[in-house]
């Protein structure tokens, strides 16, 4: 009887003969391609590229992402893989130029990615430098605030303490005059009831650079202020803020200022002195008279 034909598969001898015909360079190429492929897969899941960016608030934020083919290390591994593939296509007609073209393109892509990375790094360094400069400016103002606070704590009332406090105000004013103080959190400083130095820094900022939008916050802080030196500076800031904005001085605020002026004047009269705070309130009321003329 006839027997059904059994399809022949690759024999062990045939596979062994094929393996023996492989050149050492081809084995090296297989190992390189396999290792590189494994590295790329592993890199995508295991590594993240993080960059420092400056947000609209002026603070530094770290943003992370997965690696992409244009990252210089990945592009370099790609070049190695293309070189290893050349081992297998070296005898194929017409592939030499194509392979070389792909290598050139990969090199160009790697160089362009490196240039973009360097440019991005330069921009990041510039932004960090600008942010550091802004923070340095803020620290100058707050350092003067700390000096003021220390003078109040360490020195007894008298000319020496007054001179130290006025020196702190001069430092703040000089800093605001030569630098941008936009990074100051004025709301937090004005509402800091535990630190008279921080409140003073806000008063000086608003005195040197009047901003009508902060009028309400300045008034609230002034009416709660407990330190005479701070009151004086806050009144100077209020006088500056009202320049051209007398409509902000409503009847209720006018009444409160008059009450304060009378209290300051009465206290100074009992001590046979003059009151600078009362004089400042008079200047404010003169700048913005009740009848609306100025």
C-alpha cells in the first residue's frame, strides 16, 4: 500500500549547516541589534527626561516625559543599529547608497536633536538666571524687612532705633527704584499681622510704585496697623495712591482718617509735640477735599 507523503521540515543538519555558514560579523550584528532593541524598549518604560521650566508665576517647575527617538542617546543607539544592519545588506545591489543615505539622515537627526537640546538648555539657563535675579531682588527687600524687625526687637526706643528703621526703609526704596518688585506677594505681606517688617516692605513698595488696584488692601492694612512707624509709611503710600484717584476716598474712609488724625494730634499735644501722622492725614485730606475739588 502507498504511504501518505509527509511534508519535510527543516532538518537538524540543515539548521546546523545554516548556522555554521553564518559569519562572526553576522552574529555580532544580531547580538548588537537584539541588545539595542532591548535597550530601546527598556529605556521607554524605565527612563524619563525631566526639564526645568519657568511658569507664568515666575517659579521653576519640573516637567518629565518619556524618551523619544530624537533624544541624543536614543539617536546614537539608532545609528548603531543601522550600522549593524549594514552587515546583512552589504552584498545586496543598490542598498549601499540607500543604507548610507539612512545613516546620513540619522546622523543629521542626531546633530539637530543635539542642537535643539543645547538651545533648550540655554533658554532654560537664561530663564533660571532671570528667575534667580528676580528672587534676589525680592530677597533684598525682605532682608531689609528682617533688619527693621531686628532693630525693633533689639534696640530701645530712641534715635538709634529710629535711624536703623529708616535705614531699612531706604534700602527697600533703593531696591524698588533699581529693580522690578513684581514678584512680591503684596497681599500676603499686607495681611501678615505677625510681622511688621513684611507689612513695612509692602507699604514702601506701594509708596514707591503707587498702584490704584491695591488701594483697598492698603486701607485695610492701615486701619489695622499698630506700629506708629508703619502707620507713617502706610499713610505716605496712601497719599501717593490717591494722586489722580480721589474718587477712592469715600465718606467712610474720610471719617476714619479724621478720627485718627484727631487722636494723633491729641496725643501729641499732651506730650507737647507735633504729630507727623496727623500732618500726613491733613495732606491727604487737602489733596482730596470733601467738595471734590483739588
